[in-house]
C-alpha cells in the first residue's frame, strides 16, 4: 500500500499567512521531503496563531485524519513549536506516526525530552518573575496600577488599535475573495476559516466578524449576508 501523508503548517501572524511568508517555505520543505519518496500527500492543514495558544483546531483535525486513514503526519517546522510543552506532549501522545521535515530523526522520545525542557523553561521564567516582584516589593516599590480606570481605558484603546491593524491586514484578503466571486459574508468567513485565518481574538470567522473587519477597514465593497 502506498504510504499516505498529511501535512501541518503553522505561522504565527496574520501578515505571514496573507503574504505566504513562512507558509510557502514550509510547503517547500514538505515537497522537498516527499520528493524521491513513495507516498501521497492526501491533505494539508494550516493555522495562523500565536505560539502561546495550546488550542490548535487544525492540528487536531490533521491528527484525526491520520488516525482515520492510517497516514503519517508531516510537520513542516517543529522548531517553531519546540517551546510549547502542551503541543509537544499532545503530539507525543497522539498515537499517530509523525515526521518533522526540519528534524526528520526526531521521535516520540525526542519530542518528550523537548517538552520537559520547554516546561522547565516556563517554570524558570515564572519563578524569575515572582522573585523580581518580591524584590521590588522589598525595596518599597508599589506594585499594581494606582489608576485602574485609566488602565482600563488604555486597554480598550489597545484592543481597538489591534483590531484595526488586524482589519487592515485581512481586508485585502477579503477583497481577493470578492474578486473571485465569493460575495456573501458567510462565504467569505468560510474561506477565511479554511485558509487558517483567525479573528483578532483568535477565533473562527463568522458573517458578523467579516462585517466588523470590513467596517474597521473602511471597505466600500458591498457584501450580502
């Protein structure tokens, strides 16, 4: 039986997802690995998200498909995920065969060691933060924000700015979809989700979130529900 493979790609920013930076390089890495080897690439899954996020829906879909059809999971860039202990442990315990094209000799034992190192690093960073705060308190430095209302206002402004920036990046993608005759909000949301894009809050797109992005981006393109 011809071996089957499922590829998983990940980039950490919306801009990388739009421009193909990182994603194209990962696809090239998978293609290079498969060249000269017998096997079929039956599916590809991609995500655009922060490396701090442990909830990888596309990764879970890729693993589920591998289990269903007996395929091997191809991870294009394991080094992008090497500091995320939860991801590494999930990969190790997934029950599917996997190959990292940038670390082809990595196995479940190697990934387990990487997860322990990542977890230890996280604990050390947390402890250094606690020690630093304790030392500051001993020196008489007042911790916390003496102006909580002002802090809330700044946080709201920062969130609005982040959403505006996200819209400026995602609206060109929406326009490309509209040029390809995807004109409804639901249709655009579906295409964005399939391509791995997320809202500013890291959620899947719906019709309303597409409308919000267009409004923040001051788009004049008419769309229907």
